[in-house]
C-alpha cells in the first residue's frame, strides 16, 4: 500500500516504521494474542483494555512509538518504543521492542530496530539509547548486539514483569557508534 509506506517515518528494503493509530487496534491485538507464547515470560504486551493507553503514550513528547511493518503486505511484524526521552544535554532514552508471530526470527526486527536507531540518532538527535534485557532472553540480547549495542552491566531486580522483579542486563549504543557502523555497512555493500 503506497499510502502506508508514504506515511512511514523511515523505510528500508523489507520494512518500514510508522506510528500506531486507532485503526491498528484489531490487527495489533490479534497479533498480541497470537504471540502470547513468544512474549512469555519476557514482556506483557498491551491488552485490549490497555491499547488506548498505549496510543496515548505513543503521542507523548517523551516517547516515540513505532510499528515495524512489512513492505510486501503492510503486516505489523513488531513494535519498537523509544521512551523516557530526556532532551537537553543528556539526549538519552530507553528502547523496548517485541516481535509478533509469525514474523519472529526472520530479520524484520533487526531491520526495524536499525530504522528506529537511524531516526532516533538522526532526526531526533538523541545521543544514547539503552535497552534492558533479561539475561535468559538470549534471542533479544543477540538482536541488540548484532546491531551494535554493547553490554554495560547488570541490574538486579530491575523491572517487575508478570508480578515478579526480574534481573536485567543493561545494553547501550551511542549515536556515533551507530552512525559509524551504518556508514561502514554502506561502504561494504
């Protein structure tokens, strides 16, 4: 759909980013339900009741919420949220993300997160993005490491998920690290 791609925040070969809208409710919630096993125990995706709050937070000046969509059919392959943005001299934020079935493990999230970083470090002029990942979530850690994040440390009992305080590894990437990697990737292709 040309209209969907033209409304994209960023685009690449197989995916594009766009902001969530009320029209996404049915597909988004169907994908959440189909991905329950994939998401447990790592995250709790927004439920039907929480979808309106998700949209409200997406419109905040301290958040950038994106749907990662496939270009071939506009399907929502995943979600990426840049939140708790602090501007000024800090210019830092947190990255949260999750894939949807049946698209997990196919590279859509890697491409989509690359677009998120390009937009966050480019148009948004952020300096640092941090991702906190539970140590047993090997796939997620490999994903961020593959796009240039480095592990900075360990945070015990960092976040309450599904009623339990969970340990997290702290990963981060700086604008100059991402931009240098992206430039090197362009030269090698």
